C-alpha cells in the first residue's frame, strides 16, 4: 500500500496535468485489473430504482437479479440514436478522464427494457453499465393524429403492408421534414412518415414500442390529380391502365376530355371499390374494363410516377356539387351549407391538402367539392384550400437609405389592400438577405442584392421607387415595376407562356368603388405578366406556371381598361381581337 | 486434421465463388438506369450460359452546373468482369463506363468515358470482398443550355471503394465515392468550375432482386456562384410473378404463372442552394427511367388432389419456380418437409451455385458430411449450401423433419441478417410461446419478426411444429415476396426522404 501511495505522490509531483478525478486503488483492486479479472453479465432491465441504489435485470438464464451499486462508483454508458458509433471507444474505459464521451450517462437514463452489459466488483456491486436499445423502422401513412393536448399526440399509423400501429408521441420527440425541424402540431392525416421506434420485449408477447423520431415525407408523395373516366384496359406487363374519356378535376370542376389516358397502376398499392364494396384487381380486370362503369381515380405522384392509388367505380356519371362548406360532420355523415345530408364511407375518395384522408378526418368548416351518387352518398370529395393570402403584403415606397445586404428604409409607403393602395406617410424598414429576389425591366436580376445600394452613380437607388413583396418586415421580392392602380378580374380559361386568358371579366372603378362587366358578349381579355411582375397564390410568390384553369385572378395594371381601349380601339371593345393587357401584380382569389 | 485440410484444399480448388466486377449499373456520377435484368428461370438453369461481357442500359442524369437541375437522357455502357475471388483472393480488374445523354430540347448534353483500375481482396474469414478503384482515364464534356464545360483530367480526381458482404442468399455492399471534377469555364471566364461530390453507396443483389442507392452531396463552385445539392439516385430490378387464367374451356391448362422481369431507376434531388432565380418548387424533384419488361412463361402441374386446398396457389407457385420437384401425382400437402429437402429448395430458389457432379478437374469434395454420401442426390446441394455458409459440415440430418424454428434460422441465415436479432439470444421474442423457442433460434426469430417476415399479431409461433409442404409453400412465398418486393424498399422507397 505504501508503494502505491509513493507512486501516487510521485505522479502528483511529476505530472501537473493529472486529472482531478484520479483516485487511488487498493492493492487487490490493482491486481485484479492487472490480471484482467472481470465480473460481467448481460441481460435486460426489468426495473430501475435510482433513488434506492439498485435495479433488477433478467440474465441469460432467465433469472431475475437485483443489482446494487454505489452511485459514486458507477459508470453508465448508453449510445443515443444519433451517435453513429462509439467514437471514443474502449479507450474511454481504460482512461476515464480521456475526453468528453457522448455515451456517458447516469443511472437515471437506464430504462426498463434496455439491453445491458454490466461489470461488478468482487462484492457484486455494479461498477459499469453499458445499455443499448433495439430500434425498428416503420414507414406508413398517418391514419389519424390527435394533438389536442399539446403535450402528447396520439398517432395511428398504417404501414405499407396495411398493418395498424398506435403510438403515443411525446412533444419532445424529434421530428424533421426535408432535414429541417418540424412541429408535432404540423402533422396531418394522410402524410407519409418514417418512424424510428425503440422496441422492448418485456415478456412473452409483451412488446413496448416508443417513438423515438419521426421523419415526415417532404411532399414527395402527394395526390397530384383526380380523374374520372371509363376503364378501358389494364396492362399487367408494364403496370398501367388506360382511362377512356378521362377528365381531370380542377378548381372550376371537371376539365376537358382526353380520349385515352395512361396511368401507372401497381395492383399491390391500389384499393378499389365498386358501388361501395371492395373489389379485387382480378375482378376489375375481368368485369370492369371496357364497360359502362364510371370510375373516379385518385392519382399519387410518387417515385417519379403518377400512380393510381384508389379507384371508386360507379354505375353512372354522378352529380358534381358546387363547392360548399361542411357545417356538421359525424362518423359516416356530413351536412353541407347548401342543405345536403350526405353519407360518406371508406369507398369515398377524399382529398385534403393533396393527401388522401379518411372520412373521419373531415371537419366542420372544410370547403368541399363533392361528387355524389343518386342516394346522396359521396363518391369523391375534394377539400379545397382556404382562400389564403398568407402573410405576404404588397408595399410601394421610395428609398431613403439602404444598409448593404441588411435592410433598407422607405420614406413613405403605400400598402395594397385589395383592390386599392392606401398611403402611409411614414417611413418603414424592410430587411433583405440572400433570399431576396430583385426584378427590373429585364426580369430577374442575378445578384441583385449587390447592386441594391445608395452610393456611386451606376446603381444608386436613392429616391427610386420600388414595389416590395414582404412577409412582416422581410422583403422577399423587390421590383422596379410602375405604379399599378388599375384592377381587372376574371376566371382563367387558358394559360400559355405567361399569357393568361380570362373570361367573365370585370373592371374596378375606384372612384365609384364599383365593379363593371367588361363585355356583355364575354369576349374576355388576355393578361400578359410583365417581366418585372409578380404572381401571388395561397400566400406564396409563384410563377405564372402555377396558375390553373378555373381560378379567379385579379390583375393589377398601370393603365385602366378604358384608357387602353381608348388608345388601341377608339374606346370600343374589340369584336375580332382579344384585348391584351400588361399585368404587373396577379393575385389568385 | 490432415483430412480436414485436404477437404478445405479441395474446396478451394473448385468452389465457384464468383463475383461480377461491376456493381455500377447506374455508374458513379449521379445518374440512374433500370439496371441489368436478373437471370430468368431458364437462364439460371442453363449450365452453358456464357457470362455477359458488355451491356448498354437506358440512362438519365441531372446536370447542376447552372444552379438548377437539367435532366438529360441517353445510355450507359459498361463491361462487367467476372472474378473468381476464391481462386484469386487478391487481384485487380478493369472497369469502364461510357455515358452519353441529351436533354429533350437538345441544349444540354453529357459525353463521358471513365476507366478504372480496381484492386480487390477477399477475406475468407468474414466472406467480405473489398474493392478499391483508381481512375485511369476520364474524359467528359458537359453542355448546359448551350455552354460547354470540358473536364480537366489533370486537375480532377476520383476515388471509390466498396465492401461486399456475401451472405448465403444475398450479396450486400456498401462503400463511398469521393471526387473532384474540374471543368474549364464554358462561359470563357478566368475561373474553372469545380464540382466536389461525396457519396455513400448501398446495394445488394440476390436471385429475386437487385437494388442500389447512392446518397450524394454535391458542391459546385463556378467562381462567382456556389451551389449545393443533395441527390439520391437509386435503381431496382426484380422478378415479378403473375398468374393468368386461360379463357378457352378446352385447354389442358387452367392457367399458369409467368415471370416478369422489371427495372426502374429514380433520381430524387434537392437543390438546397441553387441559382438566385430558382423557385422552391423547382428545387426539389424526381425523375424516373423504366425499361420494357421481359416475360417468361412458367410451367405448372395439375394437382387434382389439391382442389379447394387453401395452399393450392402457394404450392403451384413453388412448382412453377421449380422449388418443389416431388412428382405431382404423389404430392401430399400435409407431408412434413425434411431438412435435406428444405436445404435443396433454398439452394435452388436463391440460385446458389451448385457444383458440377461430372467435372473431373474439380470433383466434388468427399467426406464433408457425416450423414450424406457423395452419391446421394442431395450431396451437390449440401455442398453448395456449405460453400456459402448456409449449413456447416458434419451432421446435416437430412431426413429429420424440419420444424418452424429451424426454418426461420435457415431463412435469416440465407438473408445474412442475423445481426438484427442481436441481443435477443437469451431474452424474449414477442411471441406468446417464446419459452418454447430454442436459444439458438431466438436470434433469427427475433430478426424475422423485426423484418416483417413473421408478422407479429400477438400470437404464437409454434417453434417445434413440423413444417408441412403446404406450410412450407406459404412460408416460402412470403419469404420470396420479401426478397422480391420488401427488401428493395430499404434501398429505394425509404431512402427517398
């Protein structure tokens, strides 16, 4: 013992960097380490009582063993799921003060069901525990999600083999979408998710599964279309089906006919119903092709293909209702604002937020575009997005100062509040960064941030007037477009290369605060988006390619329709040409 | 000991452990293809089939040099090399890839020729094969929307290394790619355009399917702009099986199964930092390439004694795949399967190479098994199973009836996925009759449950129950479906987000 004491003193004197946690070993312990004597065991934790200094585990023989320890002498390690490997490794055991080891934990981190490797001293007291948990991966669609408590969510997951799994999901569970943090409150029915589950088999037939992490599909698996038509042929070799006289559902109802439409169809992922009853793929192939039956098909964009995922066969073409609000929703039944009481069952194709959902996920307040059968049963229901302009606001202001790449101040500004601009005689500050997009008469300006300055001659923007799209104080797009005080609105019936054809056109007279029909004959107009113009839809700055037939839009112009007519057609509505106007700001209603 | 050494020596001289030198059906540059079609039943049965030395596949790739994804489509030509790593556990071979592709509007193109020298070393103890490649020739011209970029080979570098893990029924591989491609500035500027790519590669091939996925991180520096892209190219080729009934009444067959070989490649991309004009909805996308399916009709027996039997379809499938070969007239669905029969079934279905019985240069090794003689019809199959590690030497117990736990041990061992059961050796599986499962089988049964091969429904597994032919057909169908359809999901569907 003296020898060891002397060694300790020598080390203490000679090694000034000796860790403060170093402790002396008695001679027997030293010899045991020297000889490599180990008292070790493995098992699974079945109870843990940190406050009382012991836990119970089941060993390889099935014996339940009570393991005691002295907290001060116990080392606990457990590898978190995000640690790829034990980077420190065994060196950490050989030299415990070596460096920070993310595996180092306390006895309180040991959970019931953990697999453990333990070492004990010669008296049977545990000195070391290394724990690991078994993980499994589940991939599936959210069938239901209840997060009303705000603390724990209740998740029903249907995996791609059709098995149902039910989990409690705690608020602290990590959840990501496209590599970014996501909130549990943002989970929606119909979303596809990948769930990492820790699985603990507590006994014969007793399995405890805890959700450790959720990864949400970054909108790669969405309902891209709903078609109706007649099933012409199923090709099992290339896994496609042909739909004759196919029509796509758009904002204004069913679109034009396509003679034959080819769609990918993998029988293992399609669910099909015939007048309310599930039918097999073979039955469809034998009896429902080339017949008089009408089929409604939900198409999912996934893995680069347009895949049919649900089909609902009906004996005849059904009634399509005008979009209206759901005012009451009960299991199997909904009531519409227009008075209809509708039955809704599992055969109905229900699409919300571009995802296929269950009838019970319909909510009061949803705006539904429904197709119903003769006996008031829903064959298909498309939940339309809320008319939503988001947080985007449109400003116009004169530059007072620019703090390079950081922010700028306008002396005064006008705020567009549909359908007019409202002047505010006060300065306002907007932030700018790498994501702010700049436009001038040539269109998008690459590296526009670098020329958005108030010094020098060439690019000096002092006193220049800009139109600004902003969310809060953040400018997301800045344009040199002219003052656009005139508004025209209409329904899109064609979109081609930035030129939008409108019918049912009305012009706004701000002096009278009145909308006037453009043409009794409904000749319509075309609006061509200017190079420095913006399109705003559902609260987002988008391109003209995102506009859809059937949508109603407002077009902000520099000159009024009357002024353009006066200049180009002597004040008359043209009878043979269609009037084309330059649109600078287009907003979708 | 001498005897054992002699046996091992004999094994080394004839064991047909052959690997194809090229995994690269989608190349190593971010493209994808539908992959080379797997052997049909007829091809697998043909002992005189010559190895393929060159093939060309349809190909797609995205070009990101302009800060957005520009898709081009064309072909990839590659030359697979067959190496006998048992005979030559250390060696090298040449790989070559020729890629040409063009965008729909013709304004963007790729022309790339790449040659590698690949060194390999086989570790018989772990049954793992390491392949490391160095580039010996790389010419590349990329045209993006009219601007031409030419690769400067002197300034560019490329390295890839793959590790193959050869399980009895599946060959898995993983590895890394890292390269710097330096192009002369196509716009005539002073700066070179550099593209730095690091990628992780995962894949497998087996009798029913082959898949590969790459996780690629791409950094591009044009001198004035920097871009960053995450990209996941993947491909899968697999053998599907369908039944068709015959319409005429006066025909000897009610219908039959056919095999359809399919293949498709997908690239999912996310331009996290693109050009300034790139809209968010254009930054993320998926492109796909598919090939034309290949058909093969499969024979089917007439099993009159099974009319109405719940396992009739499963059993017919096994006959069609030539996994069952009992005379149909004498077939009994309730007859238990023996261990010997099951080993033979797995060897056939998983296309494990069977040594020739009439090869005088490489005769079958004698005395490998204590209870099967070299004259026994099972012997070549047992040797095949032994060579790949599906069974051990010594006692095989070929006439012993197979029970369920033995079956799962064989199945998981063939998959090489015993590691998924680690920790369960002496603990619980989720089944109510867990206490009846032998310790040696718990690992495999735990893993099989985890993989979904045994769906857990809170019930019993009956580990000691003998496996009848009817049970065997149903279990094997489920197992083969896993190999056809489910294993691939870990390499395509689940990897796409």
